[in-house]
């Protein structure tokens, strides 16, 4: 049998709601009195601006970590959409300006900030915020902006873009002449503010009431460290194997200094969650210096990257690269503790055998599981008899179970983005149905 698939009823209503919310202001602007002799191009440009405004405002909802919203899609899909639709919104705003200028060339003079009318100044400020938000997000790594710095700046730019745009709309007022039209935008603003309050106030309060502390810190292979947490005054939070959470270490949950990490422990023991973190820069380089007993706050679990989402599956293939082994480890440990004997294959790639996190445990866990383990170091000495080098079509063709091409197994893939992109394309070329391939990219910023 194939794994359980999401029913259309789980995700399609959310798509309809999103489209309706984005389009509603355009439909409403056409109702009621309109200025006589107003050119079509001006109406068209305003429609694009209204859509952009709705999209940008809804970004607060998409990133508020509302469980019922993320559950049907998974965090990867939601954040991917969030990234791409931001570019669409910026494009609509630019088109709004260009179409206005096509209709009336004097529009370009409004870009002269200090001499322009106040309403135009707010529009220009909103545009600058939106463009800066998109550009800094797209080029964050090339600009070497630290994650926390980017995150705080990202939030401020988003709020600035919306606040300036709303003020511009109120000052122009042509399409907000009727009270009920102003009520519509007030309702939109209330939803956006509510989403912001949920993410920045309500969830941190909930985290504050359910603290953890570091119970132990264990050094692992591959410059990684495992933090085992102990809940303080509560029983912990249940999670599905393969999911992740945002954790804040040694700071207030209101400090906006949280980071996303996968659970690496068994879901059968939610009272002792473990996060295995590789030192790659920023906060992660300081993991080794933390002390036992430090207060930790956990916001989660999140994510749809879990074998529990497909309980009817008969076989699993896990493909991990580097620290991408952590969600796979959670799933394998959970299968062991549940005495789950379904067939599974793990393909684990890393630069060398010495850098393979959990290597010893992986080599022994097969005794309790129906597991085929394939370690694939990029570089290996002459004594290594297994596959080595980058995972290509030869290695995958040799290792993949025949059932994968028949759509009878579920494949989970996590690792560095270039590796994931390449392997996902290879799997499709080898005849694996795309709906059987599940990924966790952690491309949240």
C-alpha cells in the first residue's frame, strides 16, 4: 500500500481563503461611486497595489506559526511560498508605479521625496521598505548578514511597508470614500495585527509558562552537539519523529533570538527532547560553551517531515547529508522504541566517515530495526569497501529498493540545499513518483 496522502479537503479550503482575501479589496473597489472620467490604467494600477497590500499583510499570518495553517502543507512549503509571494508583491507595487507613469508621466516627479506631497512620501517609504526587505532576504548570505540581525530587520521592514502603505491609502482616499470600505481595510489591519500579536506576544507567553533546562550536553561526530532538555514543571510536548522546533537558549522568549532545529530524539520520550546542533556559525558555534542548567524555551513542534504522516507506508528510504541526519535519527529511534519492523534504508552522506554524526549508533541500531545502512563518504581511504563520492545515479540505482519506482515506498531527504536539489532531480529521473519524495530544507531565511 502507498503512504497516506493529504486529502484535498485539508489544504484546498486554505487556498480558496487566501485567493479570496487577496482579491476581495479589488472587488470591493469596483463597488460604489467612482470619480468620473478616471482612466482605466489608473484603476488597474490601484488594483495591483491593493493586491500587493493584501499579500504583504498576509505574510504576517503565514509566518505566525499557526498550527492549523501549517499542518496541511508543512513549514517548508509555507516558507517557500512566503519567499516567492514576497517577490510577487514587490513586483506588483513596481508595476503600480510604472502603470501610473504610463498614464501620466508627471507621476515620476512624485519620487522626489522632499518636494512630493505627503501621501506620495508615505508610498515611497513603503516601496523602499518592501524592496529592502526582499533584496536583503534574497542576498542575506552573500551580504553575510547574521540570521538574528536579518530576522529583526526583516520584521521591522515588513511592519514599515504595511504601515506606510496604509497611511498612503488613507491620505489618497479615492477608493476608501465609503465607511464600509474603510471598515474592510480596518478588519484586514486587525487580522494582521492579531497575527503579529499571536507570534510576538501570545506564543512567547506560552513558552515562558513551559520552560526547559539543559540536562546534558554531548559532543558528537561532525562538530555537532546534542542538547538534552528537561521540562520544568510540565511533562514536555509531544512531537512527531522528524519534526523541528524553535529554541531560545539562555534568553527571554520575547528576545527574538530563537533558532530552528530538528528533534533528534525518539518521539516515544517527549519528556526528554534532544536537539543535535552542528557548529556552523552565529549561535551554533557557542553551543559547546553552554552550561548544564541553562534555561531554554521551546516553540514547537512544527513540520510535516515525519513518517507518522504516512502510517500505511510499508517501506521507507532516508537520504541524509551532513547534519541532515538529525530528523532521520529521530525517526529511526522512534521506530526502534515502537518496535516498528517495516523495511527502511538509510543513505547517509558526509565529507568523511569521521564526520558522520551518530555513526556508531547507526551501525548498531540495525539490530533492532529492519534497516539497510549505507554510509557514503565523499572522501574515503583504500580500506573503505563501500560506496564513496557524491551520490549520483550509479549509487542511487544500486541502493534504492525496487519498490520506490513502483510508488510503494516513502523517501525522506534532508541535507545541504545543493545536495537535495541534485538528489531530488535524480530520483525523479530514476522513475520515483514525485509525491513519494518528502524534503526538509530549513530554508526559513
